[in-house]
């Protein structure tokens, strides 16, 4: 699609202009001492590169999309969550706080924009049913169950995507695959704005990947990862594939589950299931090269997205 090409070119053009600015401002990544030791050499690499993605996406989407209610839902979900991530990144870098926003502050921001998305959907008469994959079953949750479900879904996926951003090119590649599948689904479900948005995101993250592939010249930070997560959830909501997103975005689900399993296991048994979580670090500590982990996760993401498309066709 033309949208994909335009957003890709915009990201490729913006990258070389923005990265030196981030470097001069000393917006460098802080590396955890308790992480893989091989990552310590990445300290100081410019971060907040997610602004490249969001800028390229927004310009392409503004150019090609109609100003429908879905248009505003998609922008609020993506840019709203991206703003929360931007504030988190900014505080980490400028105020030298390794955790950025506090957990409560970040949760408040995510809840706020999740609620705004729900208000926009309700005002547009958005259907409150969900489709069960592999069946013809639809469950009408009514507004008092559906909208809390939507908010929880947005919180879960934005954080799952955020956990996935830990290796050069990992999130850029897996999100391009997921949004590629959602582009096809949006076209099949006759949701033109969702299709344009998804295609624009594919182009934007692939353009960013030019600078983020190993060895990365820039990291997207929470600005990019939270924005991508919010966008993923919004497209699934509009296309009524909320549950199918669990499969299409299966890599992100696996990543957040690995963190949950690790925490529960350590707190209840005092033992770790993985050498480190999220799970991509586990494979690094097993001796896999960073590039091998990334390629493997891309392949897994491609298989899961393909299965998601196959199931969608069968519904």
C-alpha cells in the first residue's frame, strides 16, 4: 500500500535528522547492571527513537485516512500511550531516575487514555460483543463488562509490547509482522482507517528498523513500545478481533507471561523458572547470540500471525 511506503520513507528521512539531536541532548539509554553483561556496551545509545515511529505514522495516517470516528480512536490509543511512554523516557533521562514514572503514575496515564478510547467508542455506537476464535460464537458483554475488558486489554498489551523491547530490532520486527496481519484483517473486515493505520505502522517500524537493527544506532524507548502497544489493541478493537490478537501478538503474550511466571515462582517458591525474564534474556544467557534470538522470535511471530490470519479466514 502507498501508506506503507510513505511512512517508511518518512521514518528513513526523519531518523538521520533526529538521532544526532538525541545524541547532542545526551538522551542516552541507561543499562541495568543486573541485565545481561553484554548489554552494558549499549549504554549511551540514543533512546526515545519511538518519536521517529510516531511522527512517520502520524504524518502518513493524517495524509491518507478519512476523519472518521475510528480515526480518532486509533490516534488517541497510539499517541496517548506514546505520550505516557515519552514522559517515562524523559524523566529517566533528564532526572536520572532509572524507573522514570512511578508505577502508579504510569498506570494512571494508561488508564486515562484507555477510558478516553472507551468514551470515543461508546459515542460511536461501537458493538459490545466479542468473537470467539475457531467458532461462530459471539458473546455480548454489555457495556459494563465490555469497556472494562477493553481498558484491561489495552493495559495488558501495551505492557506486553513494552517488555518485548529488549534487544536490537526485536520489537520493530515482531510489531511489523503483527501489524501486517492486522492490515489484511482490517481490509477483510472493511475497516479502511484501521487498514491504513496498520499499514502506516508497518512502514514506520520498518523504517525505524533501518537504524535499530543490530548494532542499534537508536532505541525506541517506552515512547515507541507503549505507542505500538496501544495501536495494536485499538486495531483489534475496531476489527472485533480482540481475542484473536492474543494469537497474532503471541510473541508479546509470551514475553509478559514469562515475567509473570518468573515473579510468581520466585515469590512463592524462591526459585526462578528462567535465567532472566523477559524470556528473550533467558536465551541470551543460554549462550544464544542477540541476532539469533531476534531472528527466532521474528519467525515465531510470523508463524503465529499466519495462524491468526488462517483462523480469521475460517470465522
